[in-house]
C-alpha cells in the first residue's frame, strides 16, 4: 500500500469501496479518516490564505466548505459514481433541492417525473413555484415521448428510477438523448439502487443525487445527502449554491456515512437476495394483486432493469387484492414482529409502510385496484420475515 492509500491501478468495485478516500499516512496511520470537527481553519500566513481563498470550493478554507472528513467521503462517492466530485449535504431532500436550485431560475420550465419522492414534489410546488419556476409533471414511462413536453424554456428534466412508492423503471437513455439534443440538464435521484447497482453519469445523466441516509449509511442512524457531478464546471456551479445555502453535512454524519460505504458491497447484495426471496413468496399469495419489484420477471419494468441495472435493493411495493378492508390492514400493520412501521429505509432493519400513491399524482393516475404497502427487506433471515408476513396475512383476513 502506498503512503496515500490510493490504488496505483484500476481495481474492481469491492476493492475501491475499501480504499477510496483514504489517506492513512496523512492522518498518523489511522485506517479511517478521523472526524474533523472544525469551523475555523487556520492558515500559516497571509499569502497562503489569499491563495486558497481565491480558488473557491476546491480547498479547505472553512468548516462549512470542506474538511478532511467531508473530502474523504466526497472523494470516495465520486469515485464509485465515476464522477469528478461529490458534495455532501444535510439530507437526501437537501441534495434534491440543492441540485434543482443550482440549475433553475425564474422563468424556467422544469419537467418532473410524476412518481418523484414526496419532498422533491413539495419543493416544486412551493419554493420553486414561488420563485417563478413552472413545473410540469410527466408520466415516468414516457421515454422518448418526453420530447413532446419540452418547451423553449425547459432547462431541467428530473428523473427517479425506480419511482418512489410505485417503482416504475424509467428509460433513462431515451430521456437523456432528448435532453442532450435540446441542451437540457438531467438530474436523477438514484437512492433506490445506489451507485453500487446504477451509475447515472455513465448513462449520460448530468447530475446524480441520492439520500446517503439509506444504503450508504446502512444503519438507520444518519441523515445525509450526496450530489455527484461529472466535471469541474458543474461541480463549482452546484457547490456555489450549496455553500450559499449553508448546506454541509456535519462531521460525525460524514464519518458514519464513509464507514457505511465500506460495507455496502456486502450489505446491498444480501438485501437483494432476501428481497427477491420475499418478493417471490409474496407474488404467490392470494391476498396480493401485484408485487412492485423490478427484478421480478412479471414486473413491467423488468426488461429495462435487466438492461441498465447491476442489481436491486431491498425496497419494494405490494398491491393487495381488492377487498382488503381498512380494519384488516390495520390489524395486519399493528401485529408485525419483525417489520417495523417506519417511513425511511435502507438500514439493516425491515420496515413496512401503508402508502397511498394515488394521492401524489397529477400527470398520471395510479391504476392499482387494491391498497398499497411498501416493504423494506432488511438483513434478517428471510424465512423469519416470511413467517412474520404469513401471520400478517392471517390477521388481514381474520374477522374483525
């Protein structure tokens, strides 16, 4: 190992996950970059201060701008995403909002996928609309047909694949081709797959955002967002906005996210294996109308998922068969032993959430006839999770 801990030749993902962003001998031999809790950064002389502060956002100047802790995480994530540089912010919602604000101004038109994460949608309907940005929501399955929605003032197309709650897989290359032909910036929320299983920049997307809260952290104890850019110019553009907004993840959160990144290569494949086992079991249940999980051959997005993705996470949706009563669903939800009722996901623990995707659509309607649940399959034994689900379905069908 060299003194900088950086590989001397290209390595595969598992090796990069272990070594990216490290500089042990630059930190007294510590394997992990220590937590740098710093607001003030001191300089040895006036000339150094003037030199560094004349080059905004590329060097350590102030705790809010960059520290060795945030530098390590951002470098590692950028390498994993095949990007120029990443930016860490306080949450996944902050990453989505910051990326949008960096590329939109009054008078612009935004095309936003209709299956977007709820806080992203609220950003469009409140702050962006207040400041003169018009948003048009589009069908996540529109593909190249998005060209018909482009206006002369369209500056951003925003994607999320698979979609929140409903898990539609978008034809990203087709949408990107339209955007590039018109000079439109594309931003993609890649939280579901993480950079381990999908690399937006490799598919021509201009800006990759994700809630590192989920699979990068992996332990349900940190809020953090990440924005990855393909080149210096785009990095500086977004970093200028994040810095002006005061958006920077805290040092302890950055440290824990980097620690989580080291093990995502073993955690996420296990989530996928267990989730597929559970999804196949759910698909055979009479109480289930449909399982929303792209790795299943029955899923409408399966072909695109196979074409574009290297794997899947542990998050899926389940549409219950018609006839499930509200009282029955409440009995089902309130009796789980292993599935906790919670709105986040991506940690080691399994979760369930009763969703209502039909309420979050304007460009399209959610056609599922039954009620919808979202499951995150954690790292528990899948047999135990299936037993918990079997008991839940018994409660669902029991007389009230």
